C-alpha cells in the first residue's frame, strides 16, 4: 500500500500516514520503519503494510518510495 507521511513526532517515536481514499490516518511506530526512523520527513511518500493491532490498524514494513 502507498501513502504519505502526514506527521512525525520524533520525540514520541511515532507518526501518522495519510492514504488516498481513506478517511482516517494510519498510525505507525518507529519499530514499523525498515529504514532509519529519523530520516523520514513529513510529506514523503512511503510503501507499507497494515496490521490490525489491539488499538486498531497500524502501518508496518514502512519504506520510502
């Protein structure tokens, strides 16, 4: 799946992705990023998978496009 990084909170180790045709943003944690978390920037396009966790969907295996 493809999306765009909407917001990263580096100090809290998580962020949100926006996906076309989706109302809600997708949460991601630092542990779901395959590259260096600190290299990601707001507005970058990424590819990822979605896992259903206890608190809802979460992006994993995130890589820059």
